[in-house]
């Protein structure tokens, strides 16, 4: 999901105040984003201290029911952000729960991007390989059932205005306890998972298993069986520290459409 043309957002993901600004902002104009399976809005936001910003608002009331996922997919959007934050991986835009014009839902910082530069246009840029590999690990452990090419956005300025940065959006179909993984990121199959990222997974496993306070924002968004499934998936990749091949799954593992 993305907008039809590049837009500028005065609020940047590297700002420490962005999450609180999203949570405190007043909603202005809503613009419906077309070609989305659920109702999704580009929201003008106003904050008394930080002024005007842009966010992506996904109200629970606008979700199409799914037979295999529970209602309130917006909770999983927030959970994906909390999971990435627990890992220490700056890959999901700040995402909070918000009461908007159409009721409760998720509100995510809008990332400036060119919608034409999706995964299939970016995967030949060698300098981005490590970011895509990290996303593949994240999606495997989060059990992302819908990682399309258009869900990976290139922020040309990065979080500090220097390095290009990849952000992942549309994370509502994550964390199911049953294996449902689907992704377009298969170019790096067989790649060994770096030790540093395995250490992050190991640390998060300990936090989740112990119910550590740092893990509570994630634990509170998911069912106990889904947390247990995260632990199982972490254990698997700690024991098998490489990105899997497509034929290691018993069914189709590519989403449709792919962009």
C-alpha cells in the first residue's frame, strides 16, 4: 500500500518525539488510499508543539473480516512495530493506537517515498542487501503472511538524512500461530544469519519468555499462543541460522499480487 505520488512529511522517523506526537495529534483531513483491501487513510495531523504531520490511519471499523485471522488487524500493525523495537531494529515506522474519526485503529508515521521504487526495483542495489536480509529474518520470525514488494519503502534520506533506509509497512497479517509465511524476499535464500542478529533474537526470546517489562507492549497486543509461536520460530532459527529456500515450505510462499 502506498500513495500515488511522492509526498513530503515534516515529521521524520528519526525524531525522538514522533511516537508521542502521533499518539497526541489531532486528526485533520483524511484521504482514502485507493487499491487497498481495507479502508486506509492518509491523515493530516496537527500537534500543538510539533505542528503538521502525516500519518497512515487504519481503523478497525474499516477492516474486511478474514476467516483465518481474528478481527482488529490494526493490533498486529502495532505489534510489528513493538517487535521491531524490542529487537532494536529500526525497520517499522512508529505506529501507535489512536482514536480517529472512524474509531479506534492504528496510526503510523507516513514515510516519504517514491511508490515506483519497490522491492523489485531496489533489489539490485547491493548497498541495500543487508537491509533486505534483515527484513527476511524479521518476516520469518513474525510469520508475515503478506510481504509484497510494495510494502518495502525506500526512504532516500534515511533516519539521519544521510543513508537510504528501508521501511516495512502493511504488517497486519503477522504473528499467526499457524505457519502462513509469504514474501517476495527470496533473493537471499541460503544466506547465513549474522551472529549479531542471532544475539538480538536470543535476547528477545529471553524477554518474552520471562515476561520482561520491555516486552509488555508486544505481549499485550497478541494472544499467549501467538507469543509461544514466536518463541518456537526464534528457537528454530537459532538452531538453523540461515534463510530458508522456497522448497523448504510445503505450500506457496509468495503473496499475490506481488507488488
